[in-house]
C-alpha cells in the first residue's frame, strides 16, 4: 500500500487504539528453559548466550525450532478490532527484534499498524509509560484504548494507568 493510503487509513481509525502484548497473549510459546532444550535438540549445541539471552536473540523467533501457538481467543479479538482501530504490538521484547516478530505475525495473517518495543537494556519500561509515549509521539488523542496482556505486574501498572487517565479516554483492559 502506498504511504498516502496508509496515512488515510490510519486517520480513519484514530479514535481507538488497541495494544496487544505478544508473548503469552497473542502467542503461547515454550518457557525459556524449554526453548533452550528444543534449541539443543535441533542444533546439537547449547544456545550461545554470550551476545544475547535467549529471548533477546533473533533465534528465539525461529519457528522451525520454537513453536508459536496462536491464542485463538486473542486472535478473535484482533479480528474484531483491526478494521476500525489502530493496532499496536506492545511488548517488552527488544526493538532490534521487530523484523523477526513481524515475520511471525505475517505467517499467522496478523498485520499490526505499529510496534512499541522495549528500549532499555536493564529494567523493563512500565507499559503505561510506553502507551503514553506512543500516543504523544504519534500525536494521537483516541477516545478509547484497549489493551491485552497476561502479566500480573503489567496489569497492575495498567490498572493504575486506568485510574489516572480514565477521564481522558475510555480504557478497557483485557486479562489474557
Ligand atoms: Mg506477555
């Protein structure tokens, strides 16, 4: 699609922004330890963590070794909102993995408008902060946002976010 069409399409959807977590929300994946065992079985070698820990590595998206099981309930929600909302991946996976993550999504017929990914090398950024920065950077003032996530500490941060910003826009949090 040409850039002007994409811009018009996003403009028509801007009243609602939907944020989807990736791991254990859109996709069920093996634990890190189970993934490393699968890696060793497939390659005959221990995973080399000298450069990246497993989940920070592009290899962690090699779906011929690591199975990605689409969570049907969340996929259905994606189908429900995709045509009239701006869709965004909101993940603590690192920014340098965007291409690999997009590839997995493509293979399952999922097209997200934006990817909001972790910048930090140390502690994880609060997802509420990631949402606010994203809206500001893209000059978006939606009437409603919806968020899907599985992690207890993220959901606590999102509940606080809802209490603080619920007057500015309607916020729906989905525990996946
Ligand atoms: Mg998750």
